[in-house]
C-alpha cells in the first residue's frame, strides 16, 4: 500500500465514471450487511419452536445485544477508518462480519444467538462510516446525497432479498444453511473490493477530467481531526441527536416487522415473504427520490441548508401516517403505511448521512459518522430492549408505532436548533 501511495498513477484517457463503480461496490456491501443482520429477524417466529426459551422478551435482548455491540463498534470504527483508510478498513470489517454472520447457524440456545449477533453488530458497525468516508473521497458535494442514497438503498434491497433467500435455504437445506449462505456473500465481495478499490488520485482508470470533477470545491484540511476537537462541536451533536431519535425506528421495522406481520395476521414464514418484501421495495423509491431532490434544488440555486432540510422535512411528514397502522385489520394497508414510513426513513437517512461531509473536513467525516451512529445504536438498543417488554406486557404494538410517528419531526427540530445553517464547523 505504501508503494501505491508513493508511485504516480497514469491517468486514464477520455472520460471515465469510476466513482459510480465504487458507489456500486458500496451498494453491494450494504446489501450484504442487511442480508446478514436480517436473517434472524425473519426466522425468529419460526425458531421459537426450535430454540428453547426464545420469545418476545428474549428476542428483544438478542436484538439489544446486536445494537449494543453496534454502538461500541461505531464508536471505534469511525476513528479506525480515518486512521487506516477506506481500503484496509473495509477489507478487515467485511472479513470479520462475514464470519460472524455464519455463527447463528451454529447456535443451539438463546445465549448462542445473542453472542453471535453481538459479534455481528461489532463487525458490521464499520459499514456506514467507511461508506460515508468513501463517498466524501470520491464525490463532489453536489453528488454526495445521490451517491449516499444509492448505496444506502442497498439496505432496502438486502432486506427485500432475505424473505425469498431464507425460505429457499430453509426449505432445501435447513435454517442453519441460511446463515452460512448469507455470511459467504461477504467473502466474495471482499475479493472484488481488493481488486478494484484505490483512492481516486491513485486509481489507474480515473481520467484527469473525472479527477478534476471529484476534487472540485474540496479545499479541505488534510490533517487528522481527533475526537477531542469533534465532541465539543454543536454540529457533531446535531448529527448525533438526529441519529439517536430516528435510527431506532429503522431498526424496529427491520427486527420486529416480520414478527408483527406473522403474529397479527397469522401468516406463515412463506406467506410473509411478499408483504415484507413489498415494504422494502417501496422504501427504495423514497431513498432514491430524496437523494435526487437536494441535488435538483442545489442546481436550481438553493443553498445546501435549504435543500437538505426541506427534503428531511418532507420525509419527516411522510412518516406520520404510520400511526394508523395498528388500527388496520388489512395486511396490505399496513404494508402501504409502513412502506411509506420506511421510504421516508431511507430518504431521511440519505440526507442526514450527507450532513457531516457538508460541514466537516473529509478527514473527520468517518469519525463524526461513528459518533452519530453510536448515538443511533444506543437509541436502537433502548428501543429493542423495551420493545420486547412492551409487546409482552401490553400484547400491542400501539406505543411503538406512536414513537415512530413523531420521532423524525422532533429530530429535525432538535437538529435545526443546534445547526441552523450548514456552515463549516468551527473546530477548536
């Protein structure tokens, strides 16, 4: 790697679009991450009759184990990514999480499932900090929201794949094979990453024109930024507040929606496939649309502050109708409402993930994303552990849907209060 960094790389002739190839790799990595973390959520009801002691409370603790480890991993992953660089960081992370993703297939108890998910959460935490750092390196500001939306839509595609893949592997090879197959995908991706990825200024297929386009308007400091300079900054806390309040809602849909559909509408594992997949198919549209809208507004002459926050307000308002879902006795009405909320979340996510690269130097982006992601994971841990007890005690999801309804509007108000303008953060 030191040789690659010190040796000048000849520029490719003509026009190139290598940055979109890199974006495609980030998309595939996110697909794999969400397949790996979603297999258990889809199999949970099925495994209640197989794994002794598995119920809503135990499942809440298992998902809480994942979220707790994810929180710790995010706190570490951002700094390590800024220190080690994107290529090495991603290679190490996906190797570890691919192995961890296979471990639930060897579990025979609730404790075994919890330990496996804890290790998976710790390793998978690197995905978004590395992806956001990569986008900051490979894309100019005007394209970052779209690039983030595109790779972030991998979360929807990965979750969409799960019901079909899990049912297939469970029916033909047993439920343990579903975990092994999901983990193996990451090792295939690792080979592609090592073969293709280099920094843009060192990539032999990046043309001079594309490199100029990528570097347009950067003007950022090259020095590393320690956490001691990031933690006192209000922009860091604005991002962290937004993640703390809204990330748990996405985790709720991911971990609890299959159980809700199966339990409420008495669906089998196979019958849940189409409704569950439809939710995430709808959410892809929201992710792409909310990534496109800020770029459109920026081209029309609006400020980044206006473009990002207007888009996030639209997303926050689109979540509100989900409060009706618990009152519905029609599965497809619930699918439509939750699908709209999931689409809004993904649009929100594409824009909130872009905020650190808007106001921080690129060498600090992964660390800020790690701090905010840890706050989001902490919120997810609180909600995951609480959800099992809420459902067990009330036999209802009403309170959980109500939390989802208002979380985004509260988050946007908190973020705007802390960060009324998207101006460069004043690091001490």
